[in-house]
């Protein structure tokens, strides 16, 4: 049929479009006066292809390139640009770290997960104990020893699992840990305070069982 040659040309081009649309970089830490298009850049901002970031002397930024499963830290003075090939920069790269698959997946969901934390209310179960959560905490502890102190990528992985399980006290503890590791991050401070304000009931639970303990309800 006459349309077949054109289909052979169009389909391969279409296959490239999803990869371009996924090209994005997540800001996971900001130190100093880092700016995007003249505006202050906040942690957990997603930088799409075409974004440009300026770092003056003394400033630093950590960026997670989720398409390529790697994370890097840059120190100013520097100019960073994001395009389909990744991060292009003039400046000093201090660190470069490969991202495990589970952390990469969690970083892709990190902006939505942090927004979800802000929307949690006091009907959240206090504690859910399960084999999956135990395994996630153990994996988190291993990764925690491999990442820099102010890099909250391991915490974002653990938060991803805890949100899926609705583990209230676990989420509260993870948000507190992230706020401790990035004390100048106003968003993390607000979210940590929000979790504390829910006054979730505490119970030691049974480590061998999966429990859902509802918060106490005032009469």
C-alpha cells in the first residue's frame, strides 16, 4: 500500500519524542543565592530542557539527572544548562554519584510526594508495620552511609515507600530527618512541622505483624 513508506519514516521519529519529554533534572539541594532566570531557585524544583541556572561564588547546587540515573553537585561561580543531552556546565563539579534504580524512581515522584505530605491530615494511620517497610528501612540505612550528609535522596526513597503504605509516624520521622539534614530548607521545615501537628498516636506494635493503628479521637 502507498502509505507504508511514510509510516516507516514517521514511526521512528515518534519513538524519540517520549525520551525528550522525560528529559528533566531535579534540584535536590541548594546552598546560597542560586538563581534560575533571575529568580531564586528552590530545592525540589524540576528543571526541564532549556533551563539555565546561575551560581555565584560561594553557592552550590545538587542536581539529579533522572534520565541518566546520576546526581552531581556544582559549586559557583558556574552556569548550568539543561538540554536533551543532560547538564552542560561551566564551573566546578564537586561530586558525581550514580543513582540506584529505586532512588531514581523515588526522585521522579519526589515533587508529587512532598505535595502529598502537605495534604495529609489526622486520619492518617499512625504506624504500619510490614515486611516491605522493614526492608525499605534497612535499604535506606545502607544507602545513607553512601551519600553525602546533606543529600536527602535516601530519605526521598524511604518517604516514597512510607507514603504508599500510609505509615504516619514513619513519614513524620523521615520528614524530620530531611529537615535536620537541610536546615535552611524552608519547605522541609514546614512539612516536618505539619507532620508533628497531626499528633499521631504512638504504639510499639508487634514487629512480626502488619498493623494499622488509627489516631486517638478526642471525645
